[in-house]
């Protein structure tokens, strides 16, 4: 089965970000209320995180579009059949 994996890194290694780990429950799901309090507790870091995520998504969008519009999957599929 043809597949593509794209990874976008939205922050640098030394970027200061809010620690949302305390907002995770035992199953690993995010508790929205706790996350909101964490975000409100560090507004500048939260803003920087959101801005970095927005930039990353803006760069990811054309890459996904390029892949979806290409014929790479049809070429892979026909190669597997032969």
C-alpha cells in the first residue's frame, strides 16, 4: 500500500513552551480546562507556540497539495502490479 509521511517541526530545540504535560489524563488525553489554565499562565509562550504551529501548517499545506496532485501513487501502484 503506497504511503507518504510528512513531518513538520514547529519549534526549535531551545524554544520555551508551556508545559502541557500536567493537562494530560491517565489515558494520555488532553484535559481542555487544565490546558487552558496552563496556556493562560504563560501567555507569551502560548502565543509563540501558536504562531510557530501556524507557520508550520502554512508550510505543510503546499507540500500536501503537491503530493496529492502528483501521480506518484499511481506509478507506485502500477509498479507493484507488474
